């Protein structure tokens, strides 16, 4: 049965996950448009979107052929792996072990590289390829997020809506301000998305194995809370360990 306790987390996970990926792709598109011209940026973006459309149309019918329990187990496992990857990096960044991702720095680096290639005959092709690769790679991650959070409960439509809203928001804000969305707290978003995806993964692996969660969909909140407590404890422990090492070296 479809309920708000299922729809809201699914749309939220799809929205936040897609938002992060689209911001990264938009940074490259903007760098191409500003440093070279908008023509190769739009051509590369359009071709990548066409490839993604084919991918979605191909995968869509195949999902209906997989038994629900098997799909939940497979997607749940992938979600745990995917979510834990995001969560691990977010924890390390929050603890100061690795540097925070900076969209302004990424924009400057990509713009500088494209300007250095501007004298080449194939400058437009290189610029268009950069936009194509960025949109395709980040777009594949968006497609995976939509399928992963929506397919387990037959809610691809809600997940796709969340992703579409994220894409629209990034494009509107990005083109209005005409610069990278450097003020977006990307690591915080990745932390939240990592928690959400991992929580969905644990939940759906359990359902795929035939487990009956207490409170049904509401158990997602409990799983999320437990993962959140352990994640913040990990950040605190890593910060203390890093502080102790710096004191020892001083």
C-alpha cells in the first residue's frame, strides 16, 4: 500500500541524490559554455541526455520481468554499497581527513583546462566531449538512484519526480546566477543521501529475504536513526583521533 511514509523518503532520497549529481554536471557544462561557447556545451549535453533516454527505455521493461523479492534484495544490496561509499567519504570529509569538495575549484580547474585547449583545431569537439562525459556519467548515477530508491516498491514515478525537481532547480538557479553553485552544502547533502540510501538498502535487503519489519515502512526511521548515530559517532571518533595525532606531531 502506498503511503506518505514511503513516498516522502523515496522522493527525498531521489531529490537530494540527484541534486548533488546534477550540480557536479552543471559545473562542467557551465565551464564549457563560459570558456568556449554554449554550442558545444548544449550539443554534448543533448547527446548525453539522448543516451540516457535510451538507457532508461531499455531498463524500464526489464524491471517488470524480475520477481519483486529478488529485485528488492539485489537493489537493496547495491544501495548499501552505493550509500556506504557516499557515507564513508562524507564522514571522512566531516572529520577533516580528506578535503571538502569545492565546486568553485572544480569550475576553475575545468575552465583553465578548456582555455589551454582553445587553440587546438578540435577545441569545440573537446569542449563538447567534456560536457557529454559529465552529463552521461552523472546522469547514469541519477538513473541508478531513481531505479534503486523507486523500483523496490514500484514507485519509479515518485523517484523520477524527485530527480526531475532536483534537475529543474539546479538548472534554473544555475542559469540565473550564471556561476557554479558553490554555496550548496554538498558534503552535508552527501552525508544525508548516504544515510538515506543505506537505510533503504538495509530495509529492502530485509524485505527481499522475507523479513517483517516492526511498524512496516515506519521502521525506515529507526534504521536511519541508528545509522545516523553510528555515523556521527564515527565523525567524532575520527576528529578526536586526528586531533591527538596533530598534538603528538606538534
